[in-house]
């Protein structure tokens, strides 16, 4: 195990070294993964975005038959701009038992555990396959998943269960909230600020839309689901980025802001979008267009990330229980690619090493003991699927 752990840390060091921010081309990290698998005699296939710049990786170890398990993780990470890191975020830094680096826990640590276990997978006498499925752009809405699922649908075999290795502290997660990735683009009309009433200030209009978003969020917060296992037990909304305008002495001709909301499983997220669009159309646009016909408020759903509904998790949860001996199940409020798999009919759970509490933060880290836990889990999976 010691040699395997050190090899896994070396793999993690290489994975972290790739600046694989969501939306960027994935040639570097995907090329490394493909070359690594090829060096061990494992053939992998890629499925690309429309531009051919970002790719998912899929590989099968063992017999190409129905059944077996998919080990899923994402190769992208969130940006580091504006964060105060102690060291280069794209250089894995050891501090005792902590391994610091962007993506070390979310979720390149899990990817490293999977890749570090490939020799063990190859050596096992697998009667059912182990599939490796690494996706792109999970952090910004799971854009790689429809492409990956279409790619998998073209295979002659169908996996039985999917394990999404997001950091859950090795707890079996059978449900999580959804996530609507949103963008609002406001077009105003620029005039000199000596008489702003002749113009339409896009920032002012954006503020009113944001106030409506806050109002909707407060309404959800005031009506939590009694006895819900989710924390918090209601749909949440958040505005994360705002930009606009050209000068302090001119009305803003444009303002864009990115935001998201995380509906509870079973809630119709489209109703939130429809309410905002109706508010903009009835309360804001008439006055704006009276000044400038080109004024507009465009509320865009960039990606409706599906929740993970535990109604389709039983087989995967039972598999992890049989492998690990763990039998407690829970839910989380953060989103993953698991909802995509579940909606496609795959029994899916989220289960992986490390804590989400360290994700997306400066000096993000994973513990060496957590990687050891991940490797132990991989060994047990190989044993479970062997003759």
C-alpha cells in the first residue's frame, strides 16, 4: 500500500500541475491521462465538445459486458484568481500529511486514486468490468455529461452502478440538490450623468433584478421543508459575479451578472426563472424601452444541473455497502454529475475521500490518509468484481 500511495501522490502532483480551469481546453490533462492508461495497456476513448477543445475520458478494464461499476470524476477545477494562496496553487505542496493544490480534494485526489489503482485492476481476475469515466466542466454546470452519456450509449455494454467520487468523507450520498447556472445580461442606454433621466442605467435595472432574486431566496428560506435532511432545507439563490458600465459619469449601457440557484429535489426550477422573466417584462422593461427601444433584460439558463433523486440509488448504495460495510446514507446540498447519470437510468451514489469543506478555497488540500482510504476502496471494488 505504501508504494501505491506514493505513486498515487505522484499522479496527483501531475494532475494538479494542469491549469484545468473549467471552460479551458483539456488537451494537457486528458493527454496525460490517456498516456498513463496506455502505458499500462488500457485503451481509452475521448468524447469532445463541439469545438473539439474539451474532452471526456472513458476506459474499460475487464470484460466488455453488462454490469460492473463506473468510477466517475471531473478533471476541471474552479479558478484561483482573487484567492490568497500560500504557494503556487498548481504545484502540489506537502505540509506534513496535507497535500495542498487546486483540485487536490475536489476532485483530482479521487482521480489519482482511480489511476493509481489501475495496476491492481489489471492484475485482478475481473468477472465484471471497471469503467473509468472522467468528465469535463462539472464545476460550471456539467457540460461534459450529455456528451459522455451519448458516448457511453454507443457502447455494446451497460454498466450496473455508478460511483461519483466527489469528497463526501467516505459517506454514502444518495441525494443532492440541483443547480441552475444562470446569467443575466442587461442592455441600457448611455448618456452623460449630468442628466441621467435621458438614459437607461443597466446597473440600476440589474440591481432591481438582483433584489427580486434576493426576495425569492428569502421566501424559500421562510418556508423550509420540515424534517428535511438537507442543510439548508430549502432552495438557495446566490449572485456570484457582476460587471458593467464604462464610467462613473455616464449611465451604464450594459451590466451582466452570473448567479445560480439550487432547487430541492422535486422542485421545478423553471418556475423561478419564469417568475424573474415575468417580473422583468412587467415591471422593468416597459419603462426602459420607453427611453430606448434597444433596452433589454436577457435572463439565460446556461445549464440546469439535475438533482440526484435517491429513488434510483438503491443498487449502487447496496454495492458500496457490500464493498465497505458502511450502511448509513445521507444527502448533500452541493451538486455533482450524479444527477445526470441517475436521470439516464444508472443507479448512482456519490462516495469519495476528503471533505467538500476544503473545496474552492485557497490552500485547498487532501490528507494522505484520505488518499489511502480511496485506494483501499478501489482494492475492495476490484475484489468484489473479481472471480
